[in-house]
């Protein structure tokens, strides 16, 4: 066992070799300054209790003090484009109807009739209605929440129409996402978003559409599932097939305030774990051979002009630059857009932002993903994973319908999703394949909690610190 | 077996997302356009009998405008507790740009 570097402060140690910021600077282009400005601070090294993932008591606290108090996105604006469009969102045992009203504003109501409590719209449904009508006795409300019909009104002289308006929950939007909050006293969404709007100023997620949606049930607590995606420390062991083309141990980890964190995970740069030297051409060849992401896998090699042969790194160029330009051209053609203004890192790197409590957003061209992890009803041991691919809207202005979720059960593989890139499916299967073992391991341990790396796992620690702040309120 | 097809309307009258109800020999039939694909199903929700006409059609599903039960327009299969009974699906064909529907059941569709 080697001894840690005692001379430096906790959290200050980094993987030997060039930093992520060094490598992005070496691209020699106009990468946003914040990507090369590390924003890490040491926030402790205490173990994280396993009970936080497994006990009914902790789950109940989260239900009352987290999910009923925090801003959370319920759907995309594109899910409810027209007046009367509604979407039913579920979190723990709550159900909420998100509605587009006649004047275009968005309302959110508890999905419950004020008469005898029946859900006004079925769980998991979405559609368009002129009004909200209870399927039990027909009590009806306008989209704006006004009571409009009570069958046998003569029997309800004690109903005051004004007091029988549907109670409205807080609603705000950002980046094409519709956020709700059950708490009237919650601070504005902008405060919760922190630095996100500033960083995403040139990465407009509202100008994208949901091209794919996979919804998978996972066999672990929602936090464990989310945490599997908050670090790239696991790449070497979990995804050994990709280490020639991803810088894993030199990923950059940043935390911003209490609610936002980020990693910048390099693509087109070999893992520092590898001892052999790769030429830029070898790295490019490896990138081209991998299906890194949907729509790219087959196209990478397939679209190259056979007469031109394989893609070459020009003299003095790098695999990252060559791959980025190739992708800009290829995806530009596919989406009818010009992506040539993007820097290399904004084109190919896995830049992942996490927004507390349960969402990850990727701004780069190669990674169209959004992740969301919700508890599965009242079960601390399972989680609903929503994986969305947000793709650029075509310049024609035509907005395709958002994709319907393709549902996968616990035992199913991402390879079962029609059209899903096989390389990516394997990665997600690997990521989610460890979860049942982790959830069971939590319960078998004679140690009280998990021990986190100071740097690479700081985003997990931030999640728990912010969660604690909510639970203390 | 010969099927009798009833010409109902021109394709051009039914843009994607639109639907229109018809009554033929006592059958309430909804003809709709799901992203360019025409379909014909019974125009009565199996949940509580509301007309489906005008319900939002997206990703091959129609949502009943009354209470929101969703049905697959190809198979007629409903979703959830309130959609246990499938919609009847009618055979449909397009002849010279005109949509025709038969009262006979559509050929079995494998979902």
C-alpha cells in the first residue's frame, strides 16, 4: 500500500499527467472560459451512511422534506405545446397535472378531484382536453382551474366556486423544461438553477427536441443510481472497452453552490491508466471504430467517402480536432444545422452538469443526453431512470413530436431498445448492471457507510450535503 | 371474402394529427391521421363511451379528450386501469387519394 501524499491538502491531489484544462487549451480554439476554470473545493471526507439508501425512515424524510420542497422538472414544454395539452407527472406517491392554458401559460394542479379525490387524469397519461373532468361524477374545471360544472349542483349549496378552484402549484420554466414545486414558500427557480443559465447561455436546450426517451426501472435507491453517473472514476473497471479514447482519471470535477455540479470528461484522449503511447491517428481510428453515441456509430465510418479512405489526422493536427470537425459536418448534415462555430470540447467531450436533486444535462454535440432519477413510488430500493436524447431542432423550424418513452423493466437490456446504438447500450447496461449488487451490498455491510474519493467523487458528497440541508429545514 | 369499403373523405382533408367521426350503418367510426398513417377505430372510448374525435394523436396513440384514456390506433389496445377494453379497429384503404373504410374488422395486427 502506498502512502498518500501527506504534504498536500485533502482534495488537492490530481491524477498525474496533463489536466483536462490543459488538454482543452491545447485544442487551440475558443472553448468557453468556464470549462478550463476548475471550480473544486474540499467539502469533507466523512463516510456516507448506507441507511440513507435503504431505510424507510430516511425515504419518508426525503418525501416530506425534499420532494415536497425542491424544484424538479416534470416534463418538457414540447410535451404540452398547445392549449389544453396536459401531462401527468408522478413523484413518490404524488401525481400532478401540468396543463397549457388558453393564453399559453402553464399551470400545475394536484391530480385529484376536489369532490372525492379521484385522479382527474390517469397516471402516466398525456393528451389534450378542453377542460379537466373527473371520470367519477363529472366535476369539471377549466384549464385555468375554475370550477365550471357540478352535476346535480342543487345538492352542493355549500360549495363556494371560488374556494373550489383547483389549487395551483408553483411552475417555472428553463431550457425547455417545466419545473414544479409543491412549496409555496420555495425561493424562485433562478436561485435553484444557480450558475446553469449562465453556462448554458450558448447551449439552448429549449431549441432541442426529445428525439428518444428510454425509461428503465433500476434495482437501487434513486441516489445510488444517480451517483453511478456523477463520476468517471468507474470507467476503468466498468467500461474497460473505452479507455483508449476517454481520459477518465484526469476528468475535471467542479461544484457550484449547493445545487449544481459538473464533470468534464475528455473524449479523444487516452486514459492516463494506459502506459502505452498512442499516435493521434491511432486514437482517431479507435474513435471512429466505436459507436460512441446514437446516430454517430454507423455513420462515423459509413459516411466517409470510400474513395477517400479512412479519416486522417492532418499534419500537426490532433485526433480531437479531426474527430470534432468530422462530427460537426456529419451531424450538421443530419440535422440541417451549422455546427462549425463549436469548439472541440463543446463538440465531443462528455460535459455533464448535475442539477440537484436528480437531473444530469449534457450540452455537447456528441452527447445529447438528459438523465433523471426518481424514486419508484414509495420504494427506497428501486428507481425510475428517464434517459432522454435532446437533438437540435432543424432550421426549418418544424418541431417533431417528442418521443414516447420506451419502457425497460429491471431485467431488460438497453440492447432491446429499437435503434439504440449497441456500443452505447453496452455502456448503459454496464452502468446499471452494478446497481443491484450495490443496493444489496449496502444492506450486507458491517461498515456503516461508503467512503468517497476527495476529488473524483466530490459531486456525490455535494448531493448528500445539499440533501441534508433540505432535511434539516 | 369480399369486403365492402365505404369511401369517406379525401386524404387531403385529414392532415397529420386530425381525426373525423363518421356514422355508417350504426357504427360510430373515427378516421384519423397518425403522422401520415391513416387509421379507423371505433369513435367511442371503451372507458365511458365518450367520442374520441379530436383527441390528441401522438406517437401512434390517441388520448380520449374526455378523461384521457390512451389507445394505440393500430391495435386498439388501451393503456392503464381505465383502458382494459380495446377499441375496435376497422379495415381502411386508400384508393386514388380517397380514404375508404370497411365495417369488417381490420386484419389482425401484431403489436
